[in-house]
C-alpha cells in the first residue's frame, strides 16, 4: 500500500528521475516555457517552485544550494538575474501548466509548463494611467490658426 507516499516516481529510478528533473528545471529557467507530458510537468512544478523561491534571495549560500540541484551555471545566472527580478514580488505560484493535447505516438497527455511572469498573454501589462480631466463649463473651441499665404510667397521669391 502507498499510504503517505505522494511522490510520483514516473517509472524511473531515483538517480534518473533527479537528473531528468534537474535538466528540465534548467531548461524551464533558460527558455521560460517547455513542453512535456502532464505527469512530468506536475512533478517538475513541485521540484522547481522551491528553487525559484531560493532565487529571490541572492546570497552565496542560496546560489550554492540552487547550483547543487540544477548543476548548470548558465541556468543559475539566469535564475538570479532576470527571473528573480520578475518573480521577486510574487509570494508563490511561479509556474503555470497548460494542457495541449495528446501525443501521436503513445497518446500521452502533453502539457506546457511556463513561468507565469514571462507570458505577456496572461500577464496584464501595466499601462500608464491617463488622468481624466473635468470640464467646468462649455468652453468654445478656438478656430485653428491659418498662416498667411503672403508669408509663403515672400519666402518662395
């Protein structure tokens, strides 16, 4: 019986699973969006969320802890650079899983996992607020000024 065993082993041994999750997390951080099976995406979300939380605190210790998991220098640099600046204000929930469909070869359910703050479609873009002006009366619009044609004639000569 599997009472209390909530980890999805994905049909792999521990070493294979941890290496695969490390590679997928590095790819997610570098590319901001990857496509995989739904089961792997759900396991990856549980794996990568604490890493992104550690990325918000840029200290030597947190960099070393993240590097021990990711084992990719470029991914660590990207995490503590651009990713941390975007997710710094978010209290959690850094990833989004979107179901795409089914794979043709084995009919596995395919999903796309992405970093929430890097998708402009779903993230509201901050626009400059236009201050509405109030009018206190009915002011007449001034007629547009027209230049005298004589001035143009003198310049042409």
